[in-house]
């Protein structure tokens, strides 16, 4: 369960505080998949960062499976993020010097005993890159890199998968493949999936659709 209540985010600028999020509330359950559209600069990334506890709100709360990240100590918060949240960014953010397999395993290197290699290999199979485990990111297409980033986000079996413009840098064909993959993965394992996107093609594939406008969330048909 993900519960967000009255999230407000102000950024301080030389001309004073700028209110980007003006009270956002959300209730999502395992298995829910939500897309959020909205104008550039409207606060979509800011909202995802708050939901994933990568940034703190000016006011308001987030609760994921009974845990309130903003009330945790720094150490507990790092553990919470590592265990509960997977993040996929627009620019895959893979480590260029590491292989595909090493990139997927990277989040497990932080205080996670155990052999994650079989799961990493299985995930890479699921994203269609089972034959590319030893390649470096530079040897992959944009869509393939994004699929590695999705596998990496899922390696610790997060309850919450957050995607920030996951197809924003891809051509139509690769965007379609990544969108299908996200939907497919969502059906295999129950988690909460939230993607922000400019793309109506991606957004409309989600059963729940919202728009972030003037700092508020509204339903989209
Ligand atoms: N750290 C920050 N300091 C000041 N302003 C910021 C900061 N991060 C984002 N902003 C501003 O907040 C607004 C929303 O940004 P963002 O969440 O990235 O929008 P979106 O993802 O919808 O394009 C933008 O006007 C941006 O300039
Ligand atoms: Mg953004």
C-alpha cells in the first residue's frame, strides 16, 4: 500500500518560495499501475522523488507498507529505499565501465548478503537481454539500455517501481517495447507501478491515469 497525504513541495528561488506541488494525495495498492502526464516543469519528477523518498516534502506524508520514510533515520531511510523502491530514469544511468549483469547487480552490493546472480540473469531473460549479460552499456541500443535499467530497478524486488519518462529518449519502436515490457512485468509480479511521461501512447496503457497540473493531481480518462 502506498499512501501519500497532502504533499507540498516548495523550492526556494532568489525571488522567494516557488510552490511546485500544492497538496497531492494518492492511495495505491499492490497491483496498481498509474501513469501521470503533465506539462514540462510541472513537478512530475519532483513528485516521483518524494514518493520514492529520494527527496523530502515541505509538508505532507508518504507511507509505504506501513513505513513512513520521512520519519526514519538516515540509515534506515537508505535501507528503505534499497529494499522498497526501484527507480528508472529517463537516461538509464547505467555504469559505463560495468557489464550489463554487473549493472543489474549493483543495488545488491549495498548491505545485501546472498547470491542475486540467478535473479539478475532471470530478469535479464525477462527483459529480452539474456544473451547480452557480458556486454557494456555502450554496446547496446537506447531501448536495450533502458531495459537493463528496468531489470536493475527490480533486482531487490521493490514494492514500488517509479519510472521517470522511461521512454522519453527512445524512438517509437523502442518506446513501444519498453512500454510493453513494463505492462508485462506488472502482470507477473504484484507491485505498485507509477510512470510519469509525456507520451500519451505510454500513459494510456495504464489502468489508472492522472495528470499533474498547476501542482494538483487530476484523473485523466
Ligand atoms: N532543486 C530544485 N531547486 C529549485 N527548483 C527546482 C528544483 N528541482 C526542480 N525545480 C523546479 O521545479 C519545477 C518542477 O520541476 P520537475 O519536477 O523537474 O518538473 P517535470 O518533471 O514535470 O518536468 C521546475 O520549475 C524546476 O525548475
Ligand atoms: Mg521531469
